């Protein structure tokens, strides 16, 4: 396997350094070995900024992310944890906007960052690519 180019390291280093760290206690959390990226809320983002970004990402007039998983009864519904809700909404929007091919889609006014650490926890799975179901 060839070594990563210096330019690629220059581009990815700030992204990975600014990304939130996954909890070691989280089930199913690990470092991706396949070059996968997830868009997650920054640990230092203000709650108000996160809520506004969630509202936009999940709205029909905004990002049109599929936020069913963070609604009551959903696999990722965790009302006291705004960070987790924001991360799920941000990641869904990011994937719908093109994923790794569109890194600028993971910003949310500075409240989000890309990470190679899988943010999935418990029964809440964060996809790293958009799965299209065909009939």
C-alpha cells in the first residue's frame, strides 16, 4: 500500500485534529480502516448553534436530512444528548450532499467536523455512505 501523499496529509490533518473524539466506552466505536469519514458535531459547539443546525438540516426547506432516527422511538433518540442528535443529522445531510466528495457540506457554521472515528453507539448506527434502496 503506497504511503499517503504529503498534500493529502496536509489536508486531512486539520480535519482529524479538530474532530471530536469518540468515547472509548461506546459500543461499536472504532477507527475506520477503509478511508470512511463521518460528519459530527464538534465537542465545543454551543447548544444553540447545534439546535439551529439540527432544525435546518432536518427541515423540508433546508437540508432535508432524514432525521427519523433521532425522533422519539428512533434508534438514535437520546433527548438529553444534543451532540449525538446533531451528529446524526449532520452526518445524514453530509452523505446526501455527496459525502467525502463534498467535505464543505460538513461545516454547519463551524459546529461540525469530519472524523475517521465511527460515532455509532449502541443500536444507533451512523452510515459512512448513503445507501439507496431500489425497488
